RNA sequence: ACACCUUCGAUAUUCU
């Protein structure tokens, strides 16, 4: 039984719902009883794919089999509605959850906030953030990350920046996601210099930058012809053994060539080959 | 008994 659960969850996470479903049927044939875990894994997979019909059918099956849904189940359903943009149903379920014995938790809120942002309504989403603080469910870093990304995609850079700094003020630690989101936001807005400042803050605070932090920054700096800074960043990356894909290095080297900074080009090239990367 | 389930980020650019 557990083995099936683990396998089904694995395939569901990889998005292979055909195989997940096949295992589910095989499991039933063998007389294994699916648990709430089994259903939750399947619900999660179908939700992510936006297959709301299957989600609802599966949920009905689950109830019919006498399987008791838990908070994970409802959050999966919530995500299902949000993924297809049905915020009316999402809200309805959200309000019903308490009466069903599963009051909304931080994940429920985050899911709803994400749904609102996806609809292009970050301001309404922010109201939810305030509401959760009031109702005793502290927003977590993810709540902020989602909203920052929402504002970023909405083009409200100032709001995004403000929220980013609110993370620390509220006693939370910005995560790598927080940094990559705000840095990407700044770079897209043509403020790669400001992005670099945030990057340095991150490193100073002991954060370990990953590819999602560095790639937008490197591209942004190159685009703004801040090549000295881009080189600096490149060396920093090497220090962290951060390994973005080859095209990003090519851009940097190309820009350096154009600027006739052959010394820097050689430095970059040597560092790459020395560390065992093969520039193409 | 334990374990398995839910929510967040980048790849706009180079060699033409």
C-alpha cells in the first residue's frame, strides 16, 4: 500500500498522471485500499495540470469510499480552482473549509494569494496577506514571495520592493526565492544596478545564490553594459561554484569583446576552462 | 509506531 502511495506520488510530482493513474488502478485491482495520502497525491497532480474535472470526480470517489479528507485534500482542491482561474469557486471553498473541520492554514492562504496574483489582482491579494496576520495565521516567506512576484509581473516594481523589505521587518528571513524574485523584478525593470546591490546584501547575509538569482542579474548587467560589474559577478559565481548554462557566459564574453576588453575576456575564458567547464 | 500527500522564483540575451 505504502509502496503504491510513494510511486503514485512520485509520478504525480513529475507530471506523469497517466502512469500515476495506471498505478492507482493496479492498486485497486490488487485489493489495496487507497488512503487519504493516495488521493491527495492524485489530486495534487491533476490540480497542477488544471484537470479540474478529474479533480472533482476523484474527490467524489474519495468521499464515496469513506475516505476522510484532510487539510491537504482541501488545499489541493483549492489549488485546482486557482490553477484554472476560478477564483469564485476557490473563495467559496475557502470559506467552507472551517465548517468542514479544516480551517484554512497558511498554505490555503498562499494558494489563494497566488491565484489572485495570477488573475492580475495583486492588490486584492495583499488584502489577504493582511487578513491572515489578523486571523492569527502568520504569513510566511512564501506568502511574501508569491505577492512580490505578483507585483513584479503586474509591473508594480515599487510595491514589490516595499514588500521585499517587509520580510525582514516582520522578523522573517528572505529565502533564495525571495532574492531571485526581487532581483529578476529589478533587472526586468532595467534596474540591474539595484539588483546587484540586493545580490551583495544576500551574500553579506550569508545567502547562497543559485542559478535563478544569478542568471537574470548577469543578463541584466550585460544588457545595461555594466560589464565591470558583470565580470565581478562572474568571479563571485565561481567562488560559489554556481554554474549557469553556457549561453550566459557567451553573452558576457561577447559583450566584453565588443567593448574591446580583451583582458577580461581572457580572464573569464581561463577561469571557465580551469574549472572544467567547456565553452563552446 | 514511523514513513509517503498541498502553496513561491530565472533562462529577455551570444556566436548570425
